[in-house]
């Protein structure tokens, strides 16, 4: 078995990050990022300070996975939370320890940063991911919470309704 190498995103590997994000979109049956979104992702990954942090996983000299994360804050813990936005490994690199190495790199970053916890979301149909997280000892949050999103025109209307 080959060794997985985990490294932070950099100008040299941001094109690979974009390609991996596109592969995730395909896996999740979503439209890929537009060229403009890819440019923003590249810019935000390399900003000072970056808008998010990311690791890229390499196997046999090829980028085969990535994780994107950022901090949120828990008022009840009074500590930051590491929020894992994406973790993805190309299908041909799965079951080779890449996902575990990426996940542990994020967990180590949470510990290093003094986070009180790490959180993420999983699509209900993604049995492979659900099994992966169960194996790592992660616990699903109870069903008392629902995730919501406001985006695009709805987001703009929400702001505009403040004056109504």
C-alpha cells in the first residue's frame, strides 16, 4: 500500500483542489462550479488570511482527495468549532487510507486550534460516508435540528425585506 501525503493547499496545488471539487460535484450529482466560482475558490483559498483552510491528499504523486474546513463558534461551549465543509476522495483512491488520513489531519487541526468539537453534514443517501464516520466513532446529531439555507435571490429578498 502506498503512503498518503497530506499537505495544505497552496498556489501549486489549487488547480488540483478545483478539479477535486468538480469530482465531488459529479459524485453528488450536482452542477460543477462555474469558471467564476473556480476563480473565487482559488482566490479565497490563497487569500491572506484565507477564507477557508484546505488539505489536499496525495497518493503516488497524484492529488486524490481534499478537505475544506473553517472555524465557527459555539456560544455554549465558548470555544471554536472546526466545521468540515467538504471531505472527498476520488473513487479509485478509496479504501487506501486516504479519507482517514484527511479526516485525522482535520481533527488534529481542531485540537491544535483549541476547538471544542468538529462538525460536518452527510447526505442521507451516502452510505459509504455514513459507514466511514461510524467507523471513526463519530456520532450523528439527534433529529431535533434541521439544516436550512438561504442563497441567491432568497438571500437578496431577505435583506431587502428589512426595510419593509
